[in-house]
């Protein structure tokens, strides 16, 4: 452990992902180092905030109790809730933002698809405490259902699909659209990436901005968008233009067979991968399913970690601090999980249980275990061993209805819906002639 007043400043085994030196460096860079050595040094406060992002059902006083539970032999402070609140305000949100920027990015040796790092971009929303200060920055969401009961923020992230690690993320008031947030994420895109996105990101200007970064794109488009056909490729896809940019268009029919019944869906994908021999259309349609990895990432953040709860902070500055702490803790945990699965090349990252890793990380915090690495560095550690000892079963081919399971209003519930997950078989047909809605080339 660190000595003296710094002893409670740790994150259990995850301290190896967020070491003392890293926290001290961001505190210096952001001017948040304490003017004098207090009972709550700034480094300790940062770790308190990160631990709180893993114990989201507890108040900060109870989180503190867990940080010091394994330090019985040391004389540690017993701050009041008021003292903890003052310490959090003193540190502010800049060190947490800087810490997230340091950890964000794909892990070393991340799996690539045909030489490309497959990533996805999408947005989600979070609820905030209903305080006057929060409402001044984060409005409620309006709608025919009467609007949201709490202020809301919009979070948009770029995620590595293979490991669900965060490459970058931004959050804004809910009144800012996803496309507005996406422009603030252009800096994390670069050549060698393949970015997957849904139809909401298929605007011409957004496509141009994404492509200008050098990253390749695979974006779903509206089926009835009128595009000029330049040339048909041998795999059934065809070349077109959006503005001055050449893109490849893939029209596909997805046939799902379950419980003896066939369901047919239509997909149109746009991609900057114009070489149909190196990147066949059927392979790209199958790969596009990886976009759902970002939805699983948001599930782990909002449902598994937060437990569907409203965030804690009652001020915009506190919200910023809390969200950056949540993203940093999530990234640290994901990196630990990636180290574990990378130690066994035959184990897919998909089989690593986030829930098991989260509980193992919490246990290590309570026991103050594994804070500093031994002379022989163990990249797996207790968290990794817990994940590898109880892997998830291989993914099944199945479908589940995309419906609202908890209606905002009981008077607008959708009635009886079959929510059973059925095992299914899939078939992809590339549409080559029928149903094309195109304009002739200029």
C-alpha cells in the first residue's frame, strides 16, 4: 500500500491498470494536487471516485468503508459525508477526464479482421438527479409519452467490437443529437480502422467527415435512398457515389428461420471498402452484426454496473466527474479482462463474463488485495482467474424481439408480446437485380 494518509487511495487489483504514478501525473497536469497534505489527499479522492463507479449502489461514505476495510493494521481517516463532498468538489472533473483519455483506446494486440480494427459508434442516454442545477444544463426529454421524469444526458462512444474497450466517448445534454456528438469523436478515428454505424449516422456530411479521417466505413443506410449505380460487382454489390466519394452498396436479404417460421428482413449497407474481391459482400453483411457489441457495452455500463439507477451528482460539474469516473473504471476493468483472455488465445473475449469480473474487482477493493504488482508481473491476476474459471457458454445463434420491456407509462404498454429467445438459423442473400432504387449515373 501507499504510506500514511495515501493508504486508502487504491482500486484493489485494478490499481495495476490505474497506478499511483498515472493518477499523480494527471493531478499535476490539471493543477489538482492538494496545497497541503490533508486527511483526504487528491490521489485518494480520485480512487474514491473510481471505486464509487464500481459500487454504484452505495453512498460515498460506504464506498470509503470498503476502501479501508482491508487496512485494519493502519491508522486511516474516518471522514464524514460532508468532508468527502468537499474533497470531491476540490478535485473537480478535469483529473478524471484526463485519466480516461490516458486509458482509452484499443488494447495492445487487439484482434483485427483482415487487417482492420473493427469498431462501432452509437449513442445512449442516462438519467440524472432532478435538481435545479442539473436542469439548467441537462433538460428533460420531451415526447408524446409526457416526457422523461429526470434530466438526461446523451453519451456517444466509439468501442472496439472484439473486446468492448472504449476508444473515446463524449457526453452532452440530451438536446444535442448523435450526429453533433459524433463530430467530437473524429480525432479517435484513423487509418486501419473499420467503423460500423447504424442508419442514424448515414447522413452525407457525417459520412464525409468519417471518411476524411482515413478510417474505413460500414454503415447501414435507408433501403429507399436513391443512389447512382456506376458499376455492378461480381459479388452482387455495386459502386456508387455520395458527393465526391465512391462507395460500395450492398443490398442484402436476411432470412431468419425459427420455430418453423421464416422471417425476411432487408439491409442496405454502404462501405468505403470498394474491393469486392478482398471484402466480399456476404462477409461484410455477416461482419455488420458486430455493431451490436456496442449495445452490449452500454448494457454493461447502465444495467450491470449502474443497475439501472439514476446518477448521483446534483450539479453539472459533479455529473461530469461521475461520468468520467464511470468510463475510466469500466475501461480499467475491460483491460483486465482483455489481459486474461489474451493469455489463452483459444478463449474468445465474448466468453469473458463482465459480471464475474465486476464482482471480483469489488472483492479485491474490499480486501485491498493486489494493489501493487509483484516483481513477477501477473497480467491475469485474481480478476482474470475468476473470469477464466467460469467462462460464458459459446454464443448461440438466436433472436430476441426488440421491444420496450419497461414502458414509460403503464397506460401505453404494448400488451402481450412473446419475449422468448429462440434459437434460429440465418441465411444471407445478396440482392443483385430486383428491388433496386437507383438513379442512372450522371
